[in-house]
C-alpha cells in the first residue's frame, strides 16, 4: 500500500470515530462539567426543566417555531459560559429547517374558514356620511326649535308686560281722574253756590 492510501484510511477512521456533537450534547457536557442541575439552568434562563431536558436531547418538537429554539439555545449557552455562535453552528449543521416545517405542517390542523361578509370601504364611508348628515339635520332642527321657543318666550313676556303697563297706566289715569273729579265738582259747586252761573 502506498503512503497516500494509508493516510486516507487514517483520516477516514479518525472522522468516523468522531461523533458529531449536536447542540444538546455540547450543552449537556458543559452543564455537567459545572455540576449544575437542570433546575439551576432552567431558573437562570426562565424555562421549564422539561425544556432544558428537551434542548439537551435535541428534541425541538414542542417548539412553536425554530426561532424560539434558536433563542433558547443562545440563552442556555450564555448561561453556562459557552460561546453562543458555536452552539448555533452545531444547530445549523443539523439542517432542521425543512424537517421542522414538515413536522409542524403535519401537526397543524386545517382551519375551516367561515365566509365573512366583506363590507367595502365605500359602503362604510357612505354609512358614516349618512350618519353625519342625519346628526347635522337633527341638531339643526333642535336649534330651530330652541330658537322658536326662545322667541315665543320673549314675545310672551313682552305681551304680559304690555298688558301690565297699560293697566298700570289706566289705573294711574283713573286715579288721576278720580282725584280731578272732586276738584272739578267742587269748583263747579263753588260756582253754583256762589250764585254765578256759567
């Protein structure tokens, strides 16, 4: 065998002996090296213990979207002192995007859409415009009625005052006539008694 073939075999054997380290394996090893419990990590990154276990098992099936998984992995890496970019590189090497979308699509149940009547914008504008006109018309009628009431009230007050004023003048005139009558009659009487006839 030639030397190049032997080197190729050694490289191949070395690669096959290396286990690809997933983000979960890297996180678990770092956590165990620091003697941290699941609960310690969960408390620090504000996740449940089950989520921490799922991340270490590379079980992302409970995540609503991969963006959450990426955020959880970054938080976990920072918590235990790893470089988040290394964990993200290991996660990207898994190439889970298509698989995750396929699984989520299968899990999602189709939503039945009910027909909803669509009201066009122009119809809404006509309705709003109509409401404005009705409101304007009602307020105008109200203002006119208030004006008529006010005018009638003033007219009524003036009528009462005009009725009261002439009656007061009449009373004054009658009083004046009464007071003049005796004076006039006394003068006439004086003239009659004095014997002068006019």
